[in-house]
C-alpha cells in the first residue's frame, strides 16, 4: 500500500523499503527513538564484488529519551550484543553527543554496529572521535564483538 508505515515506523519515503529481515530487526529495535533519524545507505567493495544492503542510522543521544543508558542497553540486547560489548558502551555513553547504529549483511549472519560519537571538547581520550562495538549475534561467545577506536586525523601525524 502506498504511503503505508511498516511495523518499525519507517514508511517508504524513508528509503528503507526492501530492507532484509535482519536489517528490519535493527529498525524495529530503534522504533522508540525520537525522530528524525539520519539514514545512510552504503556498499562495500570486497575483491571484485560489492556488498549492498548496508546502512547506518544516526541520532543525537537525547533522542533515546529519559534513561538513555537503559534504552541503549535494551537496543543492543534486542540485537544480540553480549554483555561485554554492552559494558563498553555503558561506560562511555553518557559522554556521547551522537549515536550511530549500523547493519551489514554477512555470510556468517548479520553484523550490527553501535558507534558513540564524542564532542571535540569532551572526549574520553585526546583526539578520540568515535568508539564502535560491532557484533554478529549468531556467534555464541561472550567475547564475540570487535571494539574499534576512531581517532581524529590530526592526531595521526
């Protein structure tokens, strides 16, 4: 039906029609986050092929509403993040100005990502711009996540 809104609250105008079920799981987990959300589609070159179906949703931390730590934890749990991965985010989320959630389809299962973005004047470490936790829910290990730090370009000289 034209103009309809799906169960995750995004209508066709959002450009999210055709999202696979694992991607829709992320959209549903973010259903209670205040709008608007920024949405970015991307593809990734691997060898001679392209991986499509990837996307990133971004919003300011206050969009989580009252009790942002509790809401961030719930979203990550809904997406199958382990407690160790969530603990990394819990420790730093109060200093984040923006939060970004990503999705990437992979052969081993969906990969979800949560990035915390910090303001230049309130970073947990000098020149630390983002902290990202990435995980694949199908991996049944508590340590089945990747922690990545993204530094300001000027600090890499």
